[in-house]
C-alpha cells in the first residue's frame, strides 16, 4: 500500500513538471514539447533532428521541428525555478552537494555560427589535448550519495567570447543557491552547501566572489602550484608592516611541507587504502594581475584547507598520483576532511550526465547555426533528463536478453528511457493536436542565394587598452578587439 502511494505521488510530481515545462514554452510550445517527448521515446540514441520527426510522439513534420527550434521561445527563468522546486538529491548526512563543470558542443566547421570559442578536449593518447572550435556550456547539477550516474541538472549557461569563467560560474552558483533557498531546500542552521569543481577553476577567487553565501568551495588544483603558509605571529616590539604571508608551500616540493594538521587513513574497496593529509590556512599569494588587475585596495588573503589524497591503486592498474584539493573552509576536522575527498569523487556523476546527453539524448547531434537555437535545444535536453530522473522509480526494466536484471530504483537513465514511452501515456500531455498545413514555396528552382551568411572568427575577445598621450602611433594596437587565437 505504501509503495503504491509512493508511485502515485511520483507520477503526480512528473505530471506537474510536464505541465510546468509546457507553460515555460512561450512560443512554438506544442512543437518544442513534442520534440522533447520524441527525445525521450525514440528507439536508440538520437543521431539527428530529422530522425525525431519520424517518432510517433512527434506528430508534426520536420519543417515544424526546425521552426520550433529556430523561432520558438522559452522562459528560462521560470524553468530554472521549476527545476529548483523539484525533489533534490542529497549527499551523505543530508548535505546539498553541487557540481559545476564545462562541456563543449564542438562545431569545428560552422564558420557562419557566431560566439564560438576554442574548447579544450582530450586526445586519444595520454597528454594529447586539442583546441577545437565550439560552444562551451557551464552546467551546475546536484549530486547524490552512492555509486550512481544520476544527477539533478539545475542550470546551464553558454560561455560567450567576452565572458570570464570564474565570474560566470559565480553568478550561476549564486542563482542556483538562491533558488534552492527560496524553494525551501536549505534553511538557517543547515550545513553549508558544498560546491565541487574540477581543475581549471580558480577556487580561491570563486570563494571570494561567493562571499556571503552559505557555500563551501572544494576544487582540484594542479600539482605544480605554490601556495603560502599562514603568516607567523608578530614578535613583541617588532616595527614595520606586519607580514601577510608565511613561507612557501610547493606542491611538488615535499621539503617545503610542514607537518600536516590532520592525517586520516581509510580502507576502500575500489582504491585500496586512501591516505589524506590536510594543512590549514594555506592560501595563494595574489598580485594585481590577470583577474585581480582592477581590484581596488589591498588584495585579500584567501585562506582554506589544503588536502593531499594518495591511494594504493586505481582501476585499470594505472599509476596513482596524489590528488590535491583546496577547500574554502578553515579548521577542518578529520571527519570533515574525509567527507571532502569522498564528495569530490562523486563529481564523476556529472561526467556520466554529459556522456548521456551527447551519446544517448543527442545533445550535440544537431547542426544548428544560431546560438539561441542551441540554447533552446540544450534546455529541452535538460527538461528531458529531468523527466527521466522523476520517472526512475516508475518504469519497468526493459532489458535486452544479454543484460543483467536490475532492481527497482537502480535503473540507469538509459534503461529508464527505454520504458518511458509506456509511462508517458499515464502522464499529462498538454500539447495540442497539429493543424493541417502545407509546405512553403521555398527557393525558386535555379535561383542562387543572394545573401551569403556572415562568417565569424573564433576565440575570446579582449578590449584594447586606451593609449596614453605619450604612446607612439606604431605602438597602438589596431582594432577594438583581439582574438585569443591571434595572440
């Protein structure tokens, strides 16, 4: 009886979200909604947009499909609030765990598509990275405890040529946290929300930008960094300006390491023994350069807890290298240090979500020219993934003969998608029936395109500095913006 009541309640949550999602579509709502249903009900991975027009759940032609993406509209702010109001997964102890990362939508040959950046991708061989033009998207998702590939995607923002990764991520996390507080997921007295980041983020700067929010920043930093120890106590009678930094702490130089304040050892089934050592109040030494160039006044001292994690072995018999983490919280206890590195390992769940988006739901399959249409399609994929998450306890396991049975509640997103077509008939279907129509005349036969599309450069833009009166004409940069690829 209790199980049946839980199913009815879950089905109600799914139906309400589908109705809210339809209300968020302010133009071409029927076409966009049925396009999302086609993604959920298609047989096999989504390979192209035109293939979705043949799915029975999409009752319109391929012309209406492309028209919905190119000319439709969606109230993204309302959709974000709807996502924040859904049941939220929790980490161990009931703490909210958020992960932020960037995934690229590669468009190397789309010379007529604006706002493309050089996206970092990994090559097939080790230590072979490539830079390929595309649209990078910053995604924030909530993680849950245990070995699972489920995440709750809460926000996505496309990085533009003039955007700064740290500022965009800070605004993104701030908006997500404020919406979670407004939805009642966090209240005064709860433990701070933990935000987990991979390498590539300036964790100390993010902690500074998010000052005042109930968040703790945890990120991986590269092994070649040099940090500073806390300043020593001022001796009595000393004159001059007090020291703001202590000695150097080189991550690659064990001779510069003092005794750790916290040391823990944990036996794991996957990595053997995990040894963690933590040093308190380590901080980077900031200078008035790069992101801090325009900072007014004295630069802050951004202290935190530095963690070195070493394991016995990795899956695949790879040579394990120590992992360096930095947390914005000081005074961490041994139990908190263990929770931090375990929470960081859960960040891989977001990588599984990206793989599902691209390989199964067809996030990067369309060849769209307009970035606004790409944003629209991205939010459709997020809405589709959210419906899979809400249906994870409602669908039956439609496994192939060679697949192992999976217990209820343990289905992967791809396995839930197989049975969503049977569940869809029990949910709300607000999209109206298509109206009869006929295709347009199109371009007259034999005519040529008299309006060639504009070609756009790739890379970030940087405003040129204003020359001083004493600057020689030959020293003035030509043009108002410089491309990163040309510098």
